[in-house]
C-alpha cells in the first residue's frame, strides 16, 4: 500500500526486459547507440514532426536544461507558485540558467490562469535594464495538483506568452497521464498548442530513469548538447536511456502504463468517496488529494499504508480541511495493484464504519 | 573488435541481474532505498573508515561535484593538462564551481609531477585579491595516459597540496583498474595517501551508469546533497544506482572485473609487441597507447576493428611516431573476449608478416 | 523642480572639494591609499566596533556582494516583495550568489513583518535537499516605501532570522536618512539589533558613487575581497571612493546632509497636505508618496517638475487612488532648494485653488 | 619617484575640472545624462562609425562584460598566457561568462602569434560536445609586456579568429599609449582590423575611474545593458563617468596624455640604457622592463623609488637576468615629472658609477 509517489515503483517488465536485451554486446557511447537513434525516430512519429531530443536521467535535469534554453540569466520564468521547478528542485533552474528568476503565480487548481499571466505581462516592466525580462512560461502537465490543462487552455496561455516574446516550456513529468486522460494527440497537447520545449517524462510512468528534453523547433536547441554535457547529463553508456525509452514508446506501451495508473487513481478516489471522504481536487491524472478523517489516517498508517500529508494553496475556493481532517496526497502508478487499493479501502472503510 | 573505449560495453551479468532483481516492488525514492544504504555500508568497509557517499550517474557529474566541494569560484584546480576534467567535460567543473580556473600542467607520462606542483605553489601568488587561489589538486587514477600513481607518488603530491591549503581530488574513473594493478588497498591508494574526495567510477568497469562521490572527511561534504540535487543528479528511483553498486562491490566482483580488463590489455599489448609494434606508454591499467604501422592500421580498420587515433603530449621524452606510424589508443574492458584480442592480433600479424 | 530621485543630484561641495584635493600626487592603488584607510578607521568609530569594509561604486554591487556573502547558491534570501534587491537590480543578487532565490513578502507599509517571516520559517521545509535553504533576511532601511524600521523592529526580525540560522542584511541605500529620522546610533540601528552585513549607502546622500559593504563580524567577510575583485568592483584608483567617504563621514557631514534631505521632504509633504493632497504613506525619510489630482499632476509637469508616477502594493489597507488621482513619488536630496519646493507648491497650489 | 603603475596617478587637471563642473545641478540618472550622450557621439566620431558604448568604472568590468558578450559558458577565450584577463582579474571573465575557459598561449614579447592561434584552431576539436568551443580571441593593446600589435598583426590574428567563428576582443587598458606610439587611427587599430569589442581604457591615462565597452557592431551588444546592470556596473550618477570621458576625449586631450606618458617612458629607458642597464623588452608604450644591477636596485629603493620586481615568460629568446641582476617594471603616466625621472636616473647613475 505504497501511495507515496509514482517514483517508488521500479520499471515496467517490458522496459526492464529491453534493458537486459540491450545490455549485451558493444554499442557506441554517448548517445550514438542504435536505441537512442530509434527513440529519436519514434518521437518524431509520435509528435508528427521534426524535433530535437536530448535524453537525460532525471526530471530536474530535463526541466533545468529546458528552461536554460529558453531563459537567459537576466530573464524570468513565469510558473505556478507550486511548480516543481520553483519549489522542488533546489534551485536547479536558477543554476542552469545562470541565475534567472522564477516568478510564481497562485493559479487555480494548480494551473496558471490566462488572466494572471496576461496581467503580469501587460504591466509596465519599468525602465530597462533594471528589471529582468520575462522570457519563459512553464506549465506542468499534469499539474502538481493532479489537474490537467486542456489543449485550449495551453494554447491560450502560450499565445499570451508568445505575444510578449516568451518561450513556452511544459514540464511533462506526468505527460502520459495527462495525455491519456485528455484523449488527445501528443502534438495537440504540445507544439500545436504553442509549446516550444517539453520535458517528456518517462521515469514515473514505467522507466527507471529516463526523461527527454524535446525541442520542437530545432533552431531553439542550439548548444543544448553542450549544456547537457556541461551539466554532467550525457551518459557514456547511452543505451541505458535509449533502451528504456525504446521499449517505453513501442506499441503504445507508455499509454497503456499511464492508463493503468489513471484507472487505479479513479478506483481509489471512487472508493474513498464512497467512504465519505472529500476529494479536494479533481482527479485528472494519477494523483488524488483527499481529506481523510484523522482516525482513518491513523488506521491506514498503522496498517502500513504509505503516503504524504500535503499542504497546498491550490484547493478550490472555500475547500479546506475540516475539524479532525487531514489533507493527504495519494499517487498511483502503472504497477499499483487492485489488491493494494482494495486493501487500502478496506482499512479505510473499517475505520469509516467505526 | 571494439577497443574504442571501456564505455562501449554494457554491464556485467551480475550487475544486470542485480538490477533486474532490484526492480521488483516498491522502494523509497531519492536514495533512501535499501540498496543505497547497503552500498554506503560496504564502501565504509572497503575504505576502512567512515565516509560520505553521493551516487550519481556520470563521471563528469562526480568530478564536477567533487571539485565544486573543494574549490570556490575564485579558486584554481591544479591538474594534468590532459586531464579529463580539463579537456573532456565541456567545462563542467567550471559550471559546478561557479567559474573556477583549471590550471593544466604537462606532467610526465600522464601524471603530475611533484616538482611542477611544488614550483607552482611556491611561486609568489601576487597581490591578493588579483589572482585566484589554488584550492584543489586533481589526480586521475589511472591517468588519461593509462599509467598509475603509486601510493607514494600520491602521498607526495597530496602532501605538497595540503601544505599550501589545497584539497585533493582523485578522478577514479578507472579506479579499480589502477588498484588491481598496484595490488594495494583502497585506503592506501586514497585517504591514507591524502586524498580528500574521490570520484569512484564503476560505469567503465561493469556498471551501466554508476559513479560515487566519496568524501572521506564528512565535514567536507557539507551541502553536497544540495549541489547534487541542484545539478539534477539526484535520481528519483535511486535503486538504479544502488543496485548496480551493490552487486558491483559484492564479493570483490569489481576487482575481478578490473583484473579481467587489465589482463586483456596485457595480452593485447604483449601480442602487439611481439608483432614489433612499439608500445608508447607503460600499460599500467586497461589502456594501450601504441604506434601502429599505417598499413596495419588500415588492415585492422578494414577488418572492422574500432579504436581511436590519439594525440597526446604525455609520451616519454624522445618517443614519437615514426615515418608511416600512427599512434592509437586501445581500451579493454571486463568483457573483452580473448577471441577478439586474438583476432585483432591475427589481422595485425597478417599485416605485420606482409 | 527635480524630485525624480536622490540620484539626480551631484556630490555635496565638501565631498567634491575632498575629491579634488585627493586627486593630487601619487597614491597606492587598489584601496591601499590613505583615504581608504582613514575611512575604515572612521567607520569603526561610528559603529563603535571592529568591522570589515569594502568600498564599491554602486548600491547594486554592495547589495549583491553582501547577499553573496550570506547566502549560498542553494539558499534563499527573504525580503520585501518590493525590495530593490528583488525588483530593481536585474538579478544582481542571483548573479553574485550563483543562483540563489529571492523570496518576496508583502510586508506592511514597505516593511517586512515579524509575523510573515516567522510563519515562513516555522513552516516545514520539506525533505532536504529538494528545497533551497533560507539563508539570509534582507531589510531595506529606509524602505522602498519611504518608511523606517525602528531598532526594535529590526531586532525582532533579526532574532527570528538568527534562530533559524539566517544571516541579516540591511540595504542602507538611504541609511543616513533613516538614522537621522530615528535619532538613534548607527550601532543601535545595525549590529546591536542583529544586522550582520550592511550596504552603507552614500551615493544618494551627497557622494557621486560611494557605497560600503560593512561586515560587522570579520569572520563573515572571508573572501569578500575576492568576490569584489572578481565582480570588477575593486577600483584601481581607490582614492576616488576613499576620498568621497572620507569627507562624507567627517564632522558628521553625512548626518547634516540627510537632515537636510529629510527636512525638505517634510516641508514638501506638509505643503502638499495643506493643499489637500493625501499623503499615502508615512514620510519617514526623504521620500513622499502622495496622491495628486490629475490636473495638479498635469500642471506640475507642464511647469517642468520631474517625478515618477508610482505603483506599489505597500499602501495602508484601504488607501488607494481616488477617481482622478494619481499616485506619485517625490524624492528630496541634500541639495533640494527650498525655492524649488516652494515653486512646486505654488504651481500645485495654483492648481489646487483652481 | 613612483613608477609602480599608471594607476598611482590621479586624474588629469582637465578631467578633474570637468568633473567639478559637471557636479552642479540635477542630471538624469543611470547614464541618461548629457555628458554620457556627448561621449557616445564623440566616440562615434573618433572611431568613424556607429557603435554601442557602455561606460563602467573598472577595466576588469569592461573586460569581463566584453568577453561575456562574445563567449558563451561553454566557450573558450584564447589569450596570451600573461594576459590581464587571465592572470589579474581573479576570474572575472569566468564569472561574467558563466564559466568559460581562458586558454593561455605563450606568444612572443607579450603578443599572441598568428602561428600558435592558427595551429590551435586548426587542430581537431574532438567530438562535440565534449570540448568547449573556441569563441573569442582577446588581445591586449598595449600588451602586458609593454609592446604593441601593429594593425597588420591585429588584422592577421582577427582574420584567423573570424574564419573559425571567434569574436575578437581588445583589452585596451593602455589603448591610447599604443595608438599614439603607432600613429594610426583608432578605426585602423580596431574594427578595420577586425576587432569586435573594445575595452577602451581611460583610467590609467588621466581619468579616475572610466572605462568604456565599445561594441562596433550594435547587433553584438544585445543585452549588454542587462549584463552591466546585473553586474552592478550601472552607476546611478552616471555623470561621474560621462564627465570624465567627455573631458578626456575633448580636443585630443587623451592623445596628449598618452604622448606624455610615452615620452616619459622613452626618457627613462634611454637614461637607463646610457647607464648600461639592459632593457629587456621593446619600449612601445609606457612600460619599461629592464634589468637593474642589484646594487642599483637597492640604492633606488633606499632613495624612495617605487616599482615592482617582475617575473615574465615574455622575454626575447636568450634574454634573462644575469648574475646579480633583477628584472623590474617601471611604468610612467601622463603626470610623470621629468624631475622624477632625472632624480631616478641620478640615483641609479650614482650607483652605476660605483
């Protein structure tokens, strides 16, 4: 009953098997291996266009490299106040950009609103060169609050950004979960909606360590190879990343994995709702933010359930923990067993009944 | 016949099996997994002391983090002019230190000499604060020229460094190869000889992507956790690194792997010598620098042999490519098959005979 | 009628005369001149303790160097949301710290409140090393809203900071104006209240370009000399800075200058109040934030008056521009002529009468 | 008898008078003053073309900003091994570029040779992205060895640089001294010979603190305003820099000052030669590198003469200090009195006679 995060899982069996298979024999180093080449080709198909790909091992690296590509040292990245890039990367974007500012906005349900971004960019920016220059907009899809932007919402935000000269970054640590939920194409959720650079996450959804920085316009990828090497993120045995991604993307495996995680989240959320727990935020990917009665929380923890208590400013207006309630985050993954969910609900239910 | 590098190999079967085994089930994220804990304990045994360990996926990351820990932005790192940190990391040490200088020395046979370091540090450093402050000495063991420092040589250099206030870093991308060749203990080759921070490489010697920054004095590791996270080098599914290292270090596996690579190098070097090729540098680890007659080089390449031509200033005095000779680097690994060596020699010999 | 800023003035005649006098003859370079030595001695007297001094030419340099001394790259600086360091230095603190975060708070009347800082620091900081470490608190005295912190307020904030391991910085671009207004000693307004590093401004108050980074605890000044040189802020002809400060500090000249600027602000504010204009914020230094009827604003500008319209979130609760009113900032300096004030008021009054 | 440096002098009387005159009254801040505007116009005339100007207070700031404009973090700056940017700025170029490498060449008589630069750039640069990218060439005119590049030498070097995609920087801390010596036009010594960005020094030659970054192609100056502000180098009372430069450039004053310094150097060098001292390097600007007999050195120091002993690798082949000789550097300035030279020579001569 480990719902602490989707990074407590290992890799999917298919990904692992591919890794084992790729391990044999000699391969060219530094990303010149066959697996990586195949991944690049596959991503072009999936996104229906030419693009540049840079594989790395962590989401923080992907985000920081992506933002450094879009934002100069004297620039600002506009993002949600609770964005992973702003709150959970120990300043990696500041490090890789050479000291840019991350400007956080309250948003709504974990998502940036067009109104706040438009208002910020419309405000007089003062006398240059005293203020930093807004240079990038960063969206998280699915968001840190487990919600997703529709392609229209992305397009609206990207359009505002573009009109003010900003590049658009999408932190897709849970890209597949959002995509599957929306039922749209990868192209529609990204470049067709105005996204310039995507952190395409695979680690949380069935790989061990595999993320891709995808730059849709090759011209904007200038020197990303240098940035990656200089950041220590060019793996010598590149097959490690290539082979994971290769299996992950083959035959829609990545979509299946995300569908499983999302379905598990739905099952869990529905079960909790049946027990009378208030789900605090819409469950639009594989994360559930829910208020648990304190006794239920204690019973679950006593039974060995793992998950994090949560503090967020993204709750809908008027929604807050009641007396004796605690807000928690539950995350499902591709490998979340129905049995684990059912056991979790049974423990919770025993308590609810009490 | 791929002798291009020791990073064209995959992982050793034992390491791969461990990874597969570690993949199952839930584990705590971000290095709080059981494998990583076991690795830390094992490293303390191996090095016969308390120490701090930070696992990362690349040697460049390990080196850059290690140097940033020892050298402030206004510092200088003294290293061999052909050191990997100086020449092959696209400025990663500069990036992670915040702009320190790498000062390269010609050395001898790929190794720094006590004389040149002592002379540099004895020179008047001018009026502070106009000059940067020599802050770290970085040794590569085995060196980029395939040679190794004896513990005495390390101790002599480290002693000079220490007397001038410098910390000592060892780039151990081929640590095991050097260790096995010298037949000394890990402690004798590092902290007992004065090394403060070690980049303990495992990728080239049987892992897929596994390096450890080892800080022998815990006090000097302050904020390395932050530096690693901020650099994007804290893997969420830390078991990937933990499991590789766990198997690598168990039962002396790592030493066996290095012994195999070294033996392969010896066999290859001896065979080439028998064919009349001049070996340009002592073969003290798993790299061979050898002059090949041009026709032999062509025959080998025609037969599919892979290796790099080489340019270096580390050759012994008076040693240089003769008319019609080409200097090449041949690298063996734990998985280099005797058959591959023999076939290489046969092709070379056919040519030699001609 | 130039009330645009206190940096539209030149130097006070005494400062200028000192500069002329100091210009003659040879002097040792790089701050080893006699003037600079005298300034250091004088500052120790004025602040009643031993301290380290680093003269620079700009307030941005002083602030950025000060913050870099207190805050590591993975740290956060807590400051007012409208602090100069956060909003008006194009990211200089981020640059000099190597990428730290500036975390802005709404404050009240331009000043940080103990409540918001205590609450922020009391909140769980999450799992290290994912979040940056709050490392410095930065106060502006006088504040960007023209208000001043009392020594007690400073002590309360500094005490909270210190208990959480943060260093305390004071941006004293208008230090003298605040000091004179409060009528306390420099020691009481700084280190006795818990300030660790002070940006001691002189440019706005009678110098041409002269700021001092004052570190009260010498141990905390380690490598500030290197930071300054590396930042390009060590003047070769150091007498330029030394001579200005020498005259500025002699015989309480600096206090006289500030008293003049403050008195001019009072006269101007009182006059405007008499004309029925609402002063928006307490006038506690040499800045006036006042609502002008639009017609008055137009008449003043037509008459050649110079000043900036202003946007701020620091207004007292419930205070806002009324219909047809514009918020403006008026800044007086040591050289603001009574005649200029009276003329300004006359123009405004003509309009008020109309 | 202070020959320690040309920064032990104050400003020329004309510059000082201009500063006093400029001090009166209000002026727009941050470089929007009339003086600065006039300086820009004058520089366009002097250099016979459109250009961008950024005034700063130190040569280190000018150099670091200039190099940061030409060289990305993953780039290399090729320069003389004894260049000020490499040896005497405590890593300012590394700081401002975000961690670029400075690659030093031995040169000849303090000047880079076309051969060494061409050879370096012709060498295979290895596999991208492992190596940094040569991005800028930096020449010092006059050089750190007191020699000057002819326009032809500059053009040859710049042409090599340009063919390999490098920008060309000139560190003109002693620009005027070189120019006057060569008797060529500022345009011929810079952009017509291929210089992209010039650090135009005035501090050493008659100002107190005044340097200009001059970018000949406006397109290459993008964001230099942000870099300057962010570096803390935008003075609020910009008239300080504007007024100095205004007087410095008026009526050829700057050329007269340099001519005086050069003439003083010639007189001093000739006198020493007459006394039998060996001048170690050609005197082509205002610096003399000369071997003094030890007794003469002692007598001079006893008489109060100030100058630095020197260590350099730039001496002509075969030239070295003889038994009992010491190499020293003597620097003259615009204000070096003939009397001081004659007294110096008299003391030296007394000793020489002995």
